[in-house]
């Protein structure tokens, strides 16, 4: 079996993966802890929270955890230079920025930090070196 050729990834791709992984992991852990604290302080179960449609019943936290896990999957595919992951991560980032720019219930520090990470990710995703790495001929 021939050895696969080692292709060194550009620094912008490595930094994008690193920053996105850290931000998404923090978001998943933070929102999971808030959700678990909310469940432990009430008599409602997780299924009750998932079935509710009110944001005060923490369905937004469940969505945030799911999106964070999806982001981690996409960023691992991005490191392997899959084009679909670049498009998906770009769409996720733009959708999250649009959501954060609408003041639903005021602005808190967590949303500002999230917006700063999204802006940094958008800058990294649109850099020429990133597009060159993702759109080279052997990419899927």
C-alpha cells in the first residue's frame, strides 16, 4: 500500500479550525450546563423542555447545543478540505450573525462574544488562502 502524500494545511485553515472548535465547544458546554441547571431546579423533564415552543422553556438552549455539535462536525470536515463543509460553515456563520444582530431580548455579553467569534470566522473563511486550500482540484 503506497503511503499517502502529506499535504500541509495553510495556517488560516488551522487557525479557523482551532478557533471554531474552541468557540463551539465552549458554547455547547455552557448551554448544556445552563440547561442541566434549569432541569435540576424544576420538576420538568428534558422531553417537556424539548416539546415546548416558548424560549423561556429553554428550547433555544437545545437548539444551540444541537447547532454547536453540528458546527463541530462541519469544522472537522473543513480540516479535511471538503467543499461542502466550507459552504455549510459559511451559511451557519451568516445565519448565526443575522440571528445575533436582531435584539430579541436585549444584548448580553455572551451574544457579543459569539458575534465577535462569528465575525472572525467569516473573515477567515473568506480569505484567499482559505479558498485556495478548499477549492483546489482534489477537494470533494
